[in-house]
C-alpha cells in the first residue's frame, strides 16, 4: 500500500464544496471545517475532517505541518485568463497611459499588442519556455496551481506555433498545470496583406490544422473589439472553430458593449473582460452557461471601470476572476490583490470572490478543480493565519506558506 500523508491541523479548512456554479453567494454558505486535516494518498484526497479523528484512523500516515495551529487551508487557486507567454515589455505604453493616452490611441500609434508581437517573434522557443516557467513559478508562490496561457503574440504560422509549443514544453517541466489557448485572433497583424476575414480564414486553413495534428490546444479565443475583430467575422470564425472541435472563448466588451451577446449566442465557454457589459447582457449571462470572467488587473492597469460583477451575480451569472497577466494592460499578475480590490469595489462577498478564483474559474476552463473532496486531486494552499478572511482583508499582502499539488509539497 502506498504511503499516506496527514496535513494539518488547520484551524479552518475551506472545502468550497456544495456551492452553486451560478449566482450570488453568502459567506454563511461556505463549508468550514475546524481543527481539521487532510489525508493525501497517491496524489488524491483520501479523507478530510477532524484532525484528531484522522490521526487515529490513519495512524500509519506521515504527518506534516503539525507544528503550527495558526493556519488555514483551502483549494488552490486557478487563473483562467493569462498571456504569460510573451517577450519584451511595454513600459513605454504604461508611461503614455498615465500621461493621458488611451489604450486604443497607443495601439493606433504602433504600441500595444503589435509591440509585443515584435518582441515575441524575436524570442526563441527556449527563451519563451524560460519566461513562462518564471511567471508560472511566481503564480505557484501565490497559491495558483492551474494557469490558462494564451498564444496571440505571434500572429503568423511559425510564431503562433512557437508559442503553443513553448507552452506545451513548459507544462512538462513544472508541477503547475498550464492550459493552452490559441489566440491567433488577437488582432490582425500589420504584416498580413488582406482583410480581417481573410486573416481569420488563414488561421483556420493554415494554423489550426497543425495545432490539431500536434495536439497543441483544444481551446481558441478571439478579441472582439474596435481595432481587433468585429462581430460578423468573429461569429463565422467561432462557428468554424467549434466545428473543428475547439472550445471557444472571447475577449469582449472591454471598451464597447455588444460582444458579450455574440459570445452567449455562440455558446462560448467564457466571455472575458466585460468592463462595458450592459444591463441586457448581464441578464443574458444569467440565462446562459457562458462564464463571465472579470479581469480586474486590466481595469487597474488601464485606469478604467471594473466588470459589473455585482450585477452579473445578482442576475444569476457564473462569475470567475482572473489576472489577464500580460505585458501591456495588466502587468501586475497578482490574483489575490486584484480579486480583493475588485471585491471591495463591486461589493462581493468573500464567498463570491473565492468561488471566482476556484471552482467557478475551473468552470471557465471546463475542468473539475477548485473543490476539496474525497477522491479529487490534492490541490490546496496553506496560509499562516487564524481566519481565512485575512487573505482578502490584507489585499494580497498575506502570502501562502505552502501549496500542495498531488503528492508534491511546495513551501515558501
């Protein structure tokens, strides 16, 4: 029989179990076990509950963390929208933004995504692997064990494939789970001689078949916005991707409303950004299975309004929260800080904020994670505090002391 490990005791153990996927939540709905422990065997949760009971029942288990009674544990976090595969930086964009230039103005003048495309094309595949691993390790230290990673800074055949191959290689070198998303439809690159629709046809005909052949991604994204792709061409592209077996997600409503309706109509697994989502779309989310993904890092980076999460939740939407970690609009990359600030601004309960970075974020990726239950993978993070609410009260200043992924323990 394989060895067992008993983790704890934890003053509080939050399971996130038994909560609905959609709609508002009260903190009183959280399942909080006190003086609790977790038994892990073969990378799975074998049992959880009273620490003393587990200690007696599983007396042959190895014990760990049992020297600190002032600690809590909860499911590890999920960042369901990032761009952590990139080269270069965009500090020049930042300086122009804080001097009064808008995101769209900077992009029109040659900055923005195009600048990162230039630098990412220059980077070798090995260099991109190195950069991804560095950023993923930073996320692991923040208690994040699953990270969605988009391409979208290559915007041609060779460099989009280079990015996706780099994500695949990085995923093989780290315990954190990386989930790739093809974002060739980020913008139409300046060096493509043709219309927006023709560029999307190029992606479908030339790039997507290789992605499928090499099993580089099963998810695809498109940026539906002024300066990127309009609703009509995005609709055709999304339909074709779904026919090829891809899960589709969309960047929508970042600067103008309307794109979220397209995402819902086309059954996107998620619609991300939503800073300008209107009341009608908030109601539509509540009647759909599309996850509304808020990206507070972009709001902070651009100095703009937050996604209307309170309104979305009150309309029965499934709301996830992610960092949008990228070199331009969201360079911070700190999920807890962003989620705490979003929660304070949008008046989210701590239960709603936690759901947004655990099992509801998992829903945006169509995976079963973010809950601590018997039989599930052991993925949880530990904080040295006597009250889980301090994680958000301290707005990112309280860091995890350890994170467990399967049978591996990472202490910080």
